[in-house]
């Protein structure tokens, strides 16, 4: 992988270097298929929670399992590269598991950031984060943007049918 897009193994020493220099690490994750303003606002807000931001992107198989047939629209490597181009993102990695629990356990970020479609109590990885002493932050704007809505508009499925 290139630039800020790194495999998990390469992130571990960077995480340790951040810890050794007293920098805090935030972690955000998602599919990020068809990047939209909601994604950008979420990542910008997550980056304000710590000194560095690691973003984990669902691999193609896990994205398809989460989002359904025909998804993702953009391959994981390209989604990761797009996210890496954002100034607020320090590093990006792709994970193939259905959940990011194993990655969280390996990296042990100071804060795990989730979007406003969650509460601190409903974050799926809550137990993992609390077990290693991390905190959870709900960040971003209200969930009023969605890739599925963009896909529906592009396909014409949200338009009234003409007779």
C-alpha cells in the first residue's frame, strides 16, 4: 500500500510511536462507499478528538455483507486512497473482518469515534473499547446523508414513475 494507506502490521509501530511522544490516537471506521459530505464531517469531527486519526475501511467482502448485493460500488483500495487524501486523516487501513473489534484490540486507540446514528451505549465495539480503557465519542452531523440515497437517486429509483 502507498502513502498514508497502510496494512495493519505497519500501523502498530506508528501507534506505539504516537504513544511514546504523548500524542493521542482517534479511530474511525466505515465502508465509505461514494464519499459524501456526511463522511467528511464525521472524519473531521473524529480528527478533533485526538492528535492523529486512523481510519479503517471495510474490505469488499465485509462491505458487501453489511450493505447488500451490488455493494461496494468502489473497491476498498480506491476508497482507502480517497480517504487518505483528506487532510484530517493521518492513516488508513483496510480490514476484512465483519467488525473492527480485532483491529481496535490491536491498536488500542485513545478514542473510538462513531457517527450520530449510534449512541455510546449502542456502539457495536463498545465492550472491546472499554475493556482496554479507551473512550467512545459520537461525532459528526446528524445522519442525513447516505450512500444508499445517492445510489437511489442515480438509478432513478427515488423518482415517481410516469404513466
